[in-house]
């Protein structure tokens, strides 16, 4: 189909407005840059290769605007029409941004070598900062926008941008950041901030922008609202109530500690809260953690059933995280490690064993002394060494590796069950 001069103007203008609205609404710098370019084209100034290609949100549509064109100046009504569309898109994107507002906790650009998706040492260090922020802010998510320069074929650059985004995603997931907290957009060569005509410009275009976003709602002056949380603590076996259990509430940088009454009940009114982490400790019982959302004017009821700490009983330490394929404990293990220390100091008459386990389902048992067996043993030892460093008596704890000898799901193919096989357990060996 042949396009008239006016059709070319409209097609190019609208495609740029669409990209502005869909892709660049979160960046004021990009908005202003593309807005300026759209205005230049709309007002009829000569423009050469404004956008070699534009790519909308659904990557199934590709609008080609690679032709060099020059337009005559538009009349007043045409100019007003195109300017109206431009400013409508800008303000609409602003309104949409306010509706879904986020607080930016971190923003940085990861640069890559030409044709490469390998993370540099600096990028790997930056990933660590992102991981720590996501751990400290459980509601936060990370937004990844990947780009390339214009060297190479379109398909190659699309795949390269996707590979760069994937490299960062995999690094985050190795540190136990779940996929639902990672948002990826891959742009290929289609949104360069600098010219691809020079090596310096191309180096700036070989990038991935990483933003850590936390949901944010502007606070308004309202009457004080209290948040109530309450519950009851029982013995998981006998169902008897547990009096004098210690209940620790962690929320928005604060900590409250309360003790259950004679009926095993606890209750607290919080000045401000959204997500509350609750830990319950009681002598001769395994500790337990829960997390709950608290809603204003609606009491949150969170009950606990604690398992008795008796000889042979085990507690799976689900909050321990290790660097992939190693026995190195990650920072987000600190909460569980602290809970173990509290438990042991509260029950100094108990002797416990830390057992390390790995996931190798549908396979023969690994040999003692093999690398897989030693990994299970060394992970248990890492926890053991941490407890010693926190003043736990050496006579109270021991450690043992079990390889894949005691998997919870020995024949599984389910990822969640495989994760459950990969664990450290605390077992009572003497009272």
C-alpha cells in the first residue's frame, strides 16, 4: 500500500506517541526527549531516521519508520491537532503513573561489552545490592529494561537484549528472589539514549536499566488508626494452651514483645502496620514464624500450634538460604539464625543435631565423602559455626551431613518438593 506524505506523518507521529505512552512513561528524561522529537516531526521540520524501528508493548506488531522524509509546514489546524495528541499522551502517561505510584528504592544502569550478556564484576556487586534491598523490602519488585546498540541484525539484538535481562534475572533468582518479583522488558536496539554513529554512543546503548520499586501511597492527614493483632498459642500434639510463650511482633522497623496469658492468648495494638512478622518461642517447644497483613479496624487473628521439642523430633529450618552450589549462608538467613540462637539459649538443657540434606531424587544414594555429600555436611557446619560465634555452647550442638539419604520426596519431579529436599534440620538428640 502506498502512503501519502500526510499518511507517513500521521503513522510516524502516532507510533512515537504510542511508544512514549507505553514504554517511556516511567522516565521523565525519555519522555521529554521523545516528546521533543515528536514535536519536531509534527511541526514539519526535516527529520532523518527519527526511529529506525519502533516496537509496542505487544512485540507481535512492528511499525517500520526507516524512510527519510521531509514535510512541508502544516497549517495552524493540523499543528494544533498533532500538538493536542502529543500533550494528551504525555498527561495520560503522567496520570497513569500517579495511579500506580511506586517509590524508587534503587536505580542504576548495568553496562555490557559489545555482543555480550555476561555480567561484569561491578554488575555482580550491584546485583548484591539489589538482592539486599528486595530482602529488606518484601513488597518491593525489580524492573529490568534491556537494550543493545544497533550493531548486528534485528533478531540478534532482540535475543541479546533478552539474554542480558535473563542474566540479571538468573543472578537474582540464585539469591532466592522469586520470579513474581522480577519484571522484564526487552527493547533490543529500539530505544537508544545516545547515537549509534559513534563507539561512545554505542557503549551507552549497551545497557540494562534496573529499578527497585516499592508500592507507595502518599500519606494524608487523618485521624489516628490503630491496628489490632491477637491469637492463641497451643501445643500441636495435645492442643493444650501454652502460657508464658514469648510473642515477638516485627513491623515497619519496630519490634513489640508480649507474653501469652494463662489461656495462651496474646493481643497487641500497633500504631502503624501493613505486614507483621510474628515469632513465637516457648520453653521445650520449637519456635514458629508466621507473616500476616494487618488491616485497619479489622483485628488480625493469628493462632499458633507449637511442636514439642522432644527427643527425635525435628524442625525444618526453612528460612536458611545458601549461595547456589556452596555452603555460604546468604544475608537473608539472619532472621532464622537468630531464632535458632534464641531457642538454644532458652533450652540450654537440650542437645541438638544440625542435619544437612541435598536434593537428588530418583537417583542412588550419594557416597559418603563425595562432593554432594560434603555439600550437605558443610551447609550444616556453616550453621554450626554461626551458632558458636553467637555464644551457643559447643557441647549443646553437633552437625551431620546426610547427602540425599533422607529426602522428604525421594521420587519427586515437582520444583517445590525438590526445594523441600534441599534443607537443614534441627533434631533433638538429648533432653
